[in-house]
């Protein structure tokens, strides 16, 4: 979309966060999956735990319901 970052945390014309992609782990210059801070954010994990409580975070190897309980 031609975004040019002028300031960190500045306005964006689009913002998509890819939280998980099945059990894939991707770490590259342009993409990190799972989202590096997802398991630290209750507002991210709570809805996932509601629809997929036993989905396992491929990094921590914990279920969403377990992670939610820790938060």
C-alpha cells in the first residue's frame, strides 16, 4: 500500500497483525510468526482461547486457555 514509516507508532493506512499461522514459526527480516507479543496480551489471547482453547502456541507449547490463565 506504499506506506512510508515517518515515525514509530505513527499513523498507518492499514494495520494487520498475523498472530498465528497454524503451527508455523517464521522468523525473517520482514515477518515474524507467531506475533512476538501475542502471548503477553490478554486482548489478543482471550478471543482466540474462546474459539480455540486447545490451540497450542508453537513457541511456548502451551494452549491458549493455559496462556490466558497465566495472563
